[in-house]
């Protein structure tokens, strides 16, 4: 098998786009958080090292951390694992994202995942003790959500479980 310069260039472009998308998403998340705390656009721009115009663009779009409803039913890892958005970003540290920035980037990718509901259901049941990000939630967030669901005893309909 020979590797051509075009193949290397295509992979480099794909990797650069992925980094740019992740940075844009993490900047949007941080800009929204800082704006909610009352920080002016100039301060946000300085913090993110972008122009004030970019900050206004970030704030025009909704914050990517809007969480879909959780799905408490048990799900097998084999049902969704290879279909997730996380497969497109193997360089991200999904199982041991320690810093706030790493967790935010992982969660931002989860926001657009086609199997988010199944992944979250797995994280809230079978994978409750697993480290890392599952269904856009960290281990601590999954524990809190599972306790909250247990305390309220709520039942979710099929649409909330991600069942078609």
C-alpha cells in the first residue's frame, strides 16, 4: 500500500478542520458562560484571544451545551459505540478528560452526536461508574442525574429514550 501526498494532505486538512471546529465550539461555550456572569465582550475577547467581533458571533449562536433529555433504560455498548461522533475524534481524551477544557470539548462534540440518547442511557445505567464522558455527561454529572431521576421516579417516553 502506497501513501500519496494527496492522501496525506487530505488527512491534514481533515485534522485541521477538526481542531478548528473543536476550538470554535469550546470558544462558544466559554463566551456564553462568561457573558452569563456579566463579563463584557472586550474581556471575553481578551480571555479567548479573539476579536470582539468573533465574541459577538459566538454569542449570536446558541450555546452548544443544551442537553437533550436523558434516557434511563439499559443499553448495550455494542448498540451504539461505533456509530458515535466520538469515533470521528479519536485524538480526544474521552475516558480521562481531567481539565475543564477537555471535558467541554468532549461535551461539545457529544452535542451533535446521532447516538447521544443511547450513549447517555448507557452512562446512566451500565456505565455509571465508568470514567470519562458518556452521553455528554461526566462521571459526577451522571451520578447526580441518576440520583435526581431516582428521587423523582420519573418515567420517560420513547422519544426521550431515543427510541424511534
